[in-house]
C-alpha cells in the first residue's frame, strides 16, 4: 500500500521546527529531507527515521523496524503528534548524517 500525500504533508508540517523539510516521491513512497539531508522515509503511512548512534543515545526506547522487506531497521515513529520529539529526533539524526558525510568527504 502506498502512502497518502496528505499524511506526508502532515508529517512534514509537524517536523517544521527541525529545519527546512521537503519530501520526494520514491517508488510509490516518500523520502524526507531536512536541510537537504535524507533522513527518513514514509512507507505505508508510517514514519521511519534512519538510526544513528546519536539518535539511539537520545531516544533509546523508540522501536525499530524495517520500512520495507530487505531494508535496514529504522526508528519507527508511531507518535507523529509530538512535534517536540519529532523535531529533536530529526535535528539529531540529520546533524549526525551531515557530520558523517563531511567526514567521508575529508578522507
């Protein structure tokens, strides 16, 4: 089942405090970017955020699941109503991913 655009727009609005959020349609589902860093997907109207060590340290109790068969586990964010939590997880994750990309670029 593909995700609904209304749900994607709602999640993007909820994440607005984290930075510039945009979505991109990918294979019938959606990828999410924060300040041009790919950090999450929405599959079957569920939000999955990439796992980083920093994210695990800040949110150790978030459940994990693969967004689709064969994918790596991601944080499964079931409560998309909690703007503060969503923004914090998004900021932490996107910064960690940005830092990782910059380190790779220096080698």
